[in-house]
């Protein structure tokens, strides 16, 4: 976690008071170091801090109260969509811009539902990033255009890995999905997790919503297609 206080930011302190204050959340340190340099020439923006994981990010946002949070979806601690929900719930006035390599319309819908105001692909240029920052800072929705068929190409390129939708589930959600697909009853899953049966039912509902699937049978087919049942078959 970094609250930036370099000579560059200190000498520009008067400019930062007028600038849109930004916190960057990304597990790649090189990206966290690159964004301040990318925006350094823009008087309207100032990166005031960065974090590599969700728990640090929430603490940093609480301390710095930025105008905009720029975050990736791949987090070392759980789901990036879940982190967006937490930021939006705790800091509703902070605009959230997702900067990601994920090209999928269902992911766009998920992050918007979670509370993000923008969605920009990492392969776009500096100009589009600036446009997106201006839009979300003004409270307006912005998203990169995803060319037709690109999401399908990503799924094909992923090979045997989880699909785009499953990639943004937390580890607990993936475990519940495995157990559901392997035929465990709600009471058995509740005992494994140490939670109530009602909590398990809610978790299954959240899984169906996140994966845009309408039934337990559909969850089972999805898990089997993604190889989750084979992965856990020995653990039953």
C-alpha cells in the first residue's frame, strides 16, 4: 500500500488540491508505478496512492478519500467484483473505474451492477483512459467498446482454464460451486463451511446471478464444463 509523497507530488501539492485525486488498485506493481507517470502531465489528475490488494485498498481509500478509484478485476484476495461492491458500499461518493484485460459483456454488466462507473480495456491508449477518467469523475458511465466476437476469442484462448465469468468468483464461491456440482446437499455444504443452510441457499442464488444461470442443474453443467468436478472429485 502506498500513499504517494514523493518530491514530485510534494512540489505539486497546490495542483493536487484542484486535481481529481486518484487511487490505483492493481496486483501488478509495474502498472501501479506507471499510471502516475502516464498522468503526470495532466493538471486535472493526481495519483495520490496505490494498493496491491483489496484489504489495503479499503484502508487507503478511507484515509485518502480520493475522487476516483482505478482498479483491475484480478485480485490476490478474492473477487474484483466483490471489492467493487465493498468500495461502493463504504464510499458511495467515490467513482470507480475498472481497468482490465477482460473482454466480456457479462463482466461489464457485473461491474456496473456492483457500482463501477467505468470499464476500460488495458490495450487502449492514453487518450481513452483520460476520457474515461473525465467521464466517471463527472458521475457519468463510460465503457470501452468490445468488438463483436472478441469475448468468444478470449474464451477460446483460455483453453482449459475457468471462463471469464468463473474467473471473478471468490475461492469460497468456487468451492460451493464444486460441491453443488458434485451433488452435495445444502445441509452437507453448510456443515463443511460452518454456516447455516439458509446461507448456503443464498450463496447458490448469488452464484446463479453471477454466472447468469437459472438453475442448480445449469450450475452443475457449467462446473462440469469448466473442469471443476474433476478437480475436486477426489475430495468427496
